[in-house]
C-alpha cells in the first residue's frame, strides 16, 4: 500500500530539495502523509482546471512543477484563486506536491528532458552545481547533425506542447545551428552566460523585449550568435513530467497520468508575421 509520504520520498530522492534556489518553495503542499495513493496526476501548473482533471481521473495526488504557494499568502478563502484550489483539493482528499527549481537542476529533470526532446546530446550544465558539477541549471550540448535555425525552430514547435504563444525566433533563419543551450522557464537572466558559452542558439521562455534586444545587438557584433528561440513557459517545462511519471510507476508500482492540458495563460494570438 503506497502512501503520500512514499511518493514524496521517491520524488525528493530523484529531485533533491537541496538543488532548489533559496527563494523557492517545494515539497508537500497539502495532504495527509499517511493517505493512500493509487494514482498520481503530473502537470506543470496547479490550477483549477488541473484539479478538475484530477477528479475526473480519480487521482489521489497531484505532482506539479510550479508551487501553488510560492509567495506570501494571507488568506485561502474559497472565493480567491488559490483558496479555491486549496479548498477543492482538501474537500476531495487529493494531496498536492511540487518540485520546482530542484527539478530544473536534477538529472533527468526539466533541463535534461527539454534538451533530449530537442535532440541535444552530450550535455553539461549551463550553471554547474557547487557540490556536484554534473547537476545544475540549464544544459549546453550539441546536435547530432548541424541544421538551420529554421529547421531547429520547427523541431521545437513539433516536439513541445502546442500553445497560442508558439515558438518565437530571433536570428537568421538560414543560419547554422549545432551547439545549443536550453533553460526551462524564464531565462533572460542567463543571456550573458549563454553568449559566453559559445552556443549557436538559446532555447528558453519569457524573454522580455529589452534583454532580448540587447542580446541580439551584442550577437550581431560577434557573428550573429546566439540565436534566440522563445517558447511558452509551460511548454518549456512539460517534458520532464514523462520521466517523473515513469519513475513513480517503476519504483512504487502505482498508476500515473501526465496532463496534456494547456495551462499557458494565453489563449489566442493575432497578427503574427513571418514564418
């Protein structure tokens, strides 16, 4: 009989909490540690639509990437967004756990899975962990065969979950791409580091106008690289869920389900130019 505490132990061994950033919040958010778990639903965002999916799937526990309660919360009234999620989960007896920046940095986590789905091999951490340099934020690697920026961006659009955001590209679409840097989630604070790494292209999410513009201006002075590929935040962090689900199945013998709900907040896009 598998309990919530067993699921927590397995996930925290695979995605060690010590790898998390100091500002982050990870672990069991709500639920009884001794509650029985037969099915786990995994997803990126702890939103109400996901809770409804968990109810439909008859899941006893939800594992998400993003924390529900990251910043200070002073009320969980049922008529607030977060409060509604908390109340529904408690009333339904569904536990909630999250692994955020620790899953970003861990082996087989967000960075490794994103790189693998994009065909990036021979990876090393973009920012090595101080205790174990084989772990850390982001990944830097290469493609088995060089390609163009256009073809690489098309691959990203094909292998990542579809969103209204799509895949935005900055750079010469005919340019050669071989070395690739990836970082799931918001990545514009790593732009200088990526440029110093010598990567041909950088795949991340949430690139803001000014950091991206300045990065491209610098790149144009040095051969045009790195090119930028900006994908939806949720899409960049979805791939690792498949591995986490399989690990739970193999280790604990429980049933899992990876959500394919689009939880990116944007629902449509108009007037886009280019191809």
